[in-house]
C-alpha cells in the first residue's frame, strides 16, 4: 500500500511516495515556478505511481485556507509569489486524482513529521520552528494540529529590539516581528551579505538568537509544549542552538518549569525530510 506526499515550498517542491510506516520510497524535487509548470511536474511524478496509491498529503507554503467550511478551502491566499496568489491548489490536485487528500501548511507538516518519527517522536504537544528565508511555526496540541480561524502565523510575533541592534526589520507588515528581525533576509539587510558569508562570532547572530529566545519564551508561556524542534538555514550557523538556549534561559528567568534544555530545544531529527515525512504521515491518516 502506497501514499503520496507533496511538500510545496516557495523555492522548491518535493514529491514522494511512501509506505504505511511513513518511510520514503522515492522522492523528487524541482524548483517552484508557475502553478502550471510546477503542477505539470507534480503530475508527471504521481502518474507513474498510481497503482496502489491510496491518498496524498500536501503541506504548502502560505498563507493558505485550512478551514474546511470555507469556500476558499485548499487555496493559497495572499503570497508574495504572485502567480500563486488565490490559486486553488487542492482543487487542481483533486481534479487530477480521485483520492483522499490531507491539506495543511508546510511547517504544520514538518511538525507532524518530527512528532511521528523525528526529534519529538511520541509527543502530543510540540512545536516545529523553521528559520530560513522566513520564519514559520507549526504546533501540535494534544496530538492535533493547532488551527482556528486559520493556521498559526507565529513567525510574525513582535519582538523587542536588542539594545545594540539598530535594524528596523524587513517585514513589510510588521517591521520588527520575529521574521523581520531574525530570518535570512535580515542578515543581508543589516550587513549587505548572505548569512552563509558571515562569521559565526559576528554580533548579528547574538541579535538573532535573542529574538528567537524571546519568541520561544512566548510560545512556551502560551502553549507549554513538551519540546521545541527548531531548524532552517539559520540554525546551521555553528553555535546558534546554544546561543538560543542561553537567551531563552535568561529571558524566562525561572518563571515556569520546562525540561532540561538539552531535551527541550532541539534540532530536527529528520533534517530536510521533516516536511515530506509529515505529509506522508497525514496521507496515512486520511486514507
């Protein structure tokens, strides 16, 4: 028995076929271009695997409509990728394949993946945070994805500027929100170079760690997760995880209890496969 998965990122798409144990059997990836061009490659992949295919799970860049009673359910909503704005993604895939489908955000899918077979395996209350081109957060609360009027946008919580940081933030909506102050483009905005070209001991990483520490304190106080998994490009900077833990510990100031930081704030167990594994998991749940 096979299930399919789509991890629809703003930069690239990953498609996979997996089994009932959420293991990847085959995967492909390709750049995200227009909906027509990109879905043509999606369909070319799945058309080869229709025999025995029982369901497809989709984790998409957003914002997306996740409320099943909404007339826009399955659509990508407001997005800087203008070709995809208001695109009815789920309907386009359903029109091609008459199969059960799961639909959520890419970070929600990554949270499910890490909770199913990754760094938060077996936990019902956890967060997955990714810090790259943007900041996204997916949450499991009592074993279910956190959704209400829509999916969480915790990457846009407002943070207090670090006393030594004069940067105003690149987010066009909020300026000094977490994404505006800590995501990849904020490094270029401050220094004029990509983060991969900045030394690990540069002061900018202290600022980024401070903002992430502030956010993780907020998330902890509001949701009380059992573990926070944090990944993305900025987390590949040597020493970044320890910097964030230090900031979190100082800012929390012993106000509430939390597990030992070695077990509480951790890197992904699935690496770059968190999102696609989560999409496979969701497909297995919906089939």
